[in-house]
């Protein structure tokens, strides 16, 4: 096996700038107007039904076409306070754009995601007067644990409804996966923090970072200090391979690599291997694989145990990986790692096939030289907090009802840490929103308007 | 290929597509380019009296109405008649006609409503060798304030008088160009006919204000902060022009009066419609000002293909064919019943037919079937209004179907009689015959 070759500075400054710039540039105004014209303004539009947050898509597109971009942004942000980030990261091809009636005869939906980005970019470039006004103070206090999309969505909606919110997060910065978990080229120029700064500007939300549940914070304590608690802690644990050599140099969590890329100021300072293997089939695997290529890795292979159609990553994401020179190897599982001088130098894969729903090794194996192995085979809910561990769980995650209530009275939850859904940012936003209204009803000192009747979709 | 040759008011041209009197025909350079591109004829931009030429504004002269995808669908101008010296125009007309003898070259004229003025200019125009004159009684802006253009065209007595002068002072065919800025197009057309006009051409432009700039709150277009109404043309005016053409074409009092159709003609289809409504030829301006002269080839090709497909040997075989279908409302068959039908295999489920019928019409289209999104016409509510057809984005997805004689209309419960019966004999008509 060749020696590991992990080093920084493989590329020129211009290459780094190009590789980590905006992967999918925004529409120009002319492009947006032309694309907006394609929307049929459907009655009871299927795209609205397909959007987990129920954005009134025909309205926001019509407003773009009518030269009312701020109104377009309002239509988006009223339903989804993370409409800017969702415009960048939503798998629109399986959500709103899949439902677009234009598909029937043209196989080419309205570019809803790009139009949403156009509207929100325009707004965030110059927000102007506040878009949202808080209701009169209720005097009720809500604790939100986790400043990711679910937690901040809940916090924003609760603040809007007049409650005082304190948001806690384990990391130094708020944002959760928006800040630490997305490929850099999806959200450039510090957009994640800019969006959160705007979100917090509604007022009534206090942010406390460096506060991890089960460490600095205890759920028991929160339930006593606050009128309600929302848990949106995501999945902070990473599944292990279960192999003896898992601690060898060169073997690391894909999520840590992705987080490091988002926080680094100078890409040339980040080392990357020459021969990279990514284990897993989801978005995390794609983000780690593509960014390895973009840092200058020679050979990057995603290894997945079934066929491509079964990968959690969307068709669009798989094609994006392949466009960036990533090889996708299917029907393969890692058998063993070869380690020399404490560093991984090789990996042996077994070919598998599916028999009666079970994966069985065929007996065929192959060994390849590697210097980096990224683990992206799933994340887990961390149950460090003793009370959290007593909540009713389902498949390792918190079980909630249609309003986001956990089995513990006074405690709501949403986002990836809860059971049900596809672990999408846009779902987490919806979970937070629904929970905020549920909390609001539970804490109501006065009758609440019945206009909000959205509930969590049943588990897929 | 069908024969596209045209003889209009005695003027021959290799095809029926003439450029209307307007900026594209203001000078030799443009007209030669038009002829090179294949246009059958031109009406030279309107000449005025000898003497100091008229003066145009030097700010915006045009403005457009756009569809959402920025296709120009309406157009407005405040340009006046030619601002070049009369003698220069006459010299160029003479030269162009000499160099292009097979093309129609008609000269548009607008001079004051005095016999001497027409007596003076007509011999000079005739001396160029041009094929005819067109009297500009149509322009609604600028010149009308000076008692010319539409100021004449709105008074049938003036039209008749000036037409008579022109027939007296020139041997050339006289085409009278009519303004649409009147309540009824028939009296001015009839006046031209009585005055001896060889043909009428219509429509000229319609009074228009294109818009307001919402930042400056000034009229659009403005000349340094002020604007004036202009003349409106382009695809959006075609239905107005076609109504006026049809009114003349079906008037027994004007039977046989040649009509040159003008107004929003952009494609061969538009031209064919005007011809079917009785026009002997057509004139085009906005389409050329939008796309350039090359469209002449597409117009000729399309019309020729159409005539071939319909087994029509020439333009005359098409001319006036749609006129008998146009009648007064009181002649419409009130026993005829149609229902809309949605072809489910073409339906894209946008639901627009449902919402417009539900909100604004007859609540005749359902939105669900067994709890699923599905749009279907309810014949017991459908009055056959055609709104759903009009808003459906998919061609031929919603179509109208007549109930056959003997069928029961589920809306009224009445049997379709199959008998023709109109309002004039309807029992609800207090003045029925």
C-alpha cells in the first residue's frame, strides 16, 4: 500500500475560491422574471401541499413578477423563517418542484427553489423596516434547547406570539446544522449567521451558547425554571463502524470534517487525503465526498451497501457528486481496515447482495489503498441528560405527537432528534413552528386565534 | 405554392403585405431595405404641405405594453408625420418606384382641410410615378390638434369632402385611412365611399396613455416631465381592428368597397384572419418595428402554406370567407347549447378552471373526486360560457361541445330542440316579432 498522503495546500488560491464559491449562483433579475412568468398560479397549489412548511409559493412567485420582492419574501418568511436557507438546501426536486404541474407535459417544473432564493436574497440584502411585529408580552418564559433550524424556528414563532424565549446551544455559535453541517458551497458569505442575526432581531429571544444538555444544562432544571421547554438538539452522536482499527489516523467522522470546513477561514490550511473513501449514502456522505474533491483529493469514492436508488441522498445530490468526480460504489460494505504506523492505508470491501430483504456477503472482496476514511453512516440522539433519557423514544429518537409534545408534560421537541420525517431542514423548521403554537395554546392566558391548524405529518 | 399576388384598388403587388405609413417607411433607405426583404408594398410615411417641415419631439416617441415575459403586445407613439422636406421625400419616392417597379408604392398625405392645399400637393405626388395615395384621416395625436388627422376622420362630412377633392385632382387610386377613435366606424367609412374612395384602410392608432412611472409619478413616456396621449397599436389592438373591418365588410351599403386591413398584424395567421374578414390586403407596422423587416418572408411562407393546405389557389379564395358568420347578437341561436369538457389525459391539475368558475362564474367545475384533486365540469351548472377554456394553460385540454338535438340540457332540464330561434322571436322579448 502507498504511504498516506494527507496534506494541506494542494490547490492554488484561485482554485479554492472557485471550488468553494456559490455552487449554484442565484438567478439574475431578468432570469427571475422570466421564470416567475412560468408559474400558473394554481388553485390550492400542489407545490404548497408539498412544502413541509406550506409556503404560499404561487403568491411569492407572483409577487416577484409584480416587482414586489419584499412582499415575495414576506410570503416565504411568514411560513418559513428559514426560507433563505431552505432555498439553498431544500431537496426541491422531491418537494415543491416535484409537485409542480408543469412536470406533466414539460418535465420541467418552475424553478421554485431558485425563485425563493431570489426573493429572500433580495430581502436579506436590505431588510429595511421590521417584517414581523411581536404580540403583546404574555409574561411566559420558554426554554429552547438547541439553536438549530427547529429550535430557532420555535423561538422565533414563540417570540412573535409574545413569549420570552431563552435559547441554549452546546456549540460556540448558533445555527446547528445550518452553521456546522452544510457543504460550504451551499451557503457562502456567512449567510447562515446573517439569517440568524435577522431572525433574532425580532426581539424577546436570549441566546446562550456553550450550554450542552446533560452537561451545563439539565432538563429537570429547565422545566422548573421555564413555563415550557422545546428540545431541538439534533443528533450529535455518530454511529461507529465497529471495527478494531477505527481509531487509526485518517479515520474520522464526516460531520466533523464538514464542520471544520465551515469554520475555517483559509481552505489551503485544511489537509485532505489523496485517496478518500466515504462510507454512507446520505447528504452528509455527499457533502464530505464532494468537498474532499474540492480540496484537491485525487480519488474519492462513496461506498454504499445498496444500489443508488436506495441512497438517502437525492438523485440530484448523487449526480452532483458524480459531476464533481466522485465515484459511487454500491453493494459494498467495509470488511476491514489496513493500518500502518497508526494510519489507515487500505480498506477491504465485501460485495453484498440482498436476499429476502437481508444483505448477504457474496464472498467476493476487494482491497483498495486509502489514506482517509470518512464515516457517514448515520447519527444518533445523545441521551446524556438523565431526564431526557426517560422520555418515550421510538427508533432511538424522541417520540412526539402531532403538535410536537413529548411524553413529559411541558416538554416539546422537534427536528432530527424526534422520530418521523426525512431529517430535512425544512421539516425541522415546521416542527419548531408547530410546537411554538402548541406551547402558545398550552400557556394561553387569553383565547388564541384558531387560524393556525397545522400539525406534524405522520411518520413516513 | 399558392399565388400570393395581390391587386388592391387597382394596385398590384407581389404579395398582400404592405408596410403601413409609419416610421419604417419614412425614407428611401428604409423602404429599399423593406423591398429587399420581400415586402409587397409600402405606404410612404405621411407627407405634409410644402414649406418648413414639421417638428418632432426629441425625447421618447414610443412606449410599449409588455406581456410578463416582455413580449411587446401593445405600442404607443407620439411621432408626427414626416419631418423631412417635401421635395426630398418626393425625389426619393420617384427613385424608389423607378428602381422597384413591381412593388406597390402608395403615398400617405395629410394637409389642412382646404381644397387649395390638396390641389397643390396631389399633382406633385402623382408626378413621382407612385401607385396611389392614402389620405391620413387617422393620426390621433399632435396633428389632430391642428385640425388634421383624426380631427378630419371623426367628421364624416369632412371625409367625404376631402375624398371628393382628391378624386377630382388626381387620377391615382385614393385610399382613405380611417381612425378608430369614433363611436361607430360605419359613418366615416360610408362617407369615404360616397366621396368616391377607391378603398378604405383601417385602423389607424387608438388614443392612449401608456402608463405612469410609479417612482416619478409622471406619465410614460414623458418629454422632460410632460407627456401627451399617443396612438396605440400592436397585437393588443387586433380585436378592435377586426371588429371595425367586419362592420364595414358586412354592411350592404359598402358592398364591394376594398378594405386594407391594419391593426396588430404580427403573423400570417393574423393576416389570414383579416383577409377572411374581407380585406384585400394588409398593412403592418408594429411587427416590423419589433422584429425588423425579415418577417415578410415568414408572413409570405405561412400564408402560402395555409392557402395550399386549404386548397385555395390565391388570396381571393380566402377573402371575406368569415364575413357571413358575423351577425348582430339578436340573430344568435338561443336554442344552441354547449358544455365544456375537460380532457383528463391532458389536464395538469392546475385548478384554474375550477377557481375562476367557482369565484367568478357558475360553480360548474368540481375540484375533487373521491377526496383527490380532480377537475370536472358539472353539466347541470355549466352555461357554456368558455371562461374555463380561456384560462386553461394547456391547449385543447378544455373544449366546448354542442348538445345534439334531442338531448336534455341537465342545467335547464329542457330538450335541445335543434330548431333555430333567436331573440327576435323569444317569448321574453317584449318587442318580439
